[in-house]
């Protein structure tokens, strides 16, 4: 079933109106911890799904990763390009619907990262999303999913994420390696986030 969140204009208008209520104006604390952690940090090519203003994408580039940031909003990507320039890092930017990525990027990425993006898509497309993530990962590539908000809530976006339901969808395509709520976050999101790391088995 079609949903307003399927349309680029829905997202671009939010950025044009400066009304991105989820924006923290800084990189995500748990993602910074992952990048600093020798065991957890990915290497090589990472894709940031629904990269928004690009704080996490720029942070990953600062840690030496080869970053691609994709977002459907041209306005958001323009902002991130400027952010990358200000921070003296080079990133690849894609303005497109990430559901189109398998056409060009099959088996391409060592890691894919999601924060506040799974909860933003049409819930009816979550399985399609999981298949897309799996398709663009290399063998043994990692999917780093910082799930938020892990609660029942009416309507959306953000659409509430049930951790068991999310795991059931993604484990059709990937193998679940880590699930934990012992992660660093900002005060209003405490207890509302779960980190999951999946791996692609080939
Ligand atoms: C709630 S925002 C989160 C942004 C960013 N991840 C963050 O944490 O600040 C969701 C982002 O996903 C993007 N998005 C939504 N649907 C998309 C799609 N089908 N393809 C690419 N980007 C999409 C939106 O434009 C928006 O920037």
C-alpha cells in the first residue's frame, strides 16, 4: 500500500522547512562508539542509508572508511556535501531512492548502516528493505542497525519497531550476530534504542 513516506517530496519538504525533528546536529553516540571499537568497527566501503544531514557519514569518513551516503532528499544531501567539505573529508553522495541501489551496487559494500531510517520507511516495505540491504552487501558484510524507536506507537513516521519482528524479517536474509540495548544514547532516547549487527552468509 502506498504511503506518503514513499515520496521524495515528503522528505525534501521537511528539510526545506527546517523541521527535521529527529536531527541531533551531531553524530550518533553509539555509532561513534562502534567506530572506535576495534572488534565492532567495519572497514572498507560503508553505506549510510537515509543519511539525512550527514553527521554519521562524515564521522565514518573521519575514521578512514570509504563512505557512500544515500538520501532521497536533495536538500539533505546538499547540506551533507557542505558538512563534508567543512570537515575536509571526501564522501560519495547519491541522491536516490535506496530501493534502487541493487541495480548498481549488488555485492558492493563491506558494511551498511541504518539509524532512524528503518522506522521512517513504509512499514509494508520492511521485507523489501531487508532484501535490498542483503543484496548490496558483500559476502560477510555487516549490517549495523541502530533501531529506534523500539516501542509501540500509533502512526508514523517514525513507525515503532518491535525488535523481535525486525529480527524475524532480517534473519530471512542475514545472520544476527549482536543484539544489545547497552548502548550510549542521548537522554530522550534512553531505553528506546537497540543495536543489532547482522552478517551476510554466503
Ligand atoms: C528520519 S530521517 C533520519 C536521517 C538520519 N539517518 C539521521 O539519523 O539523522 C530518514 C531519512 O531517510 C531518508 N529516506 C526516506 N526514505 C528514503 C528512500 N526510500 N531512499 C533514500 N532515502 C530515504 C529521508 O530523506 C531522511 O533523510
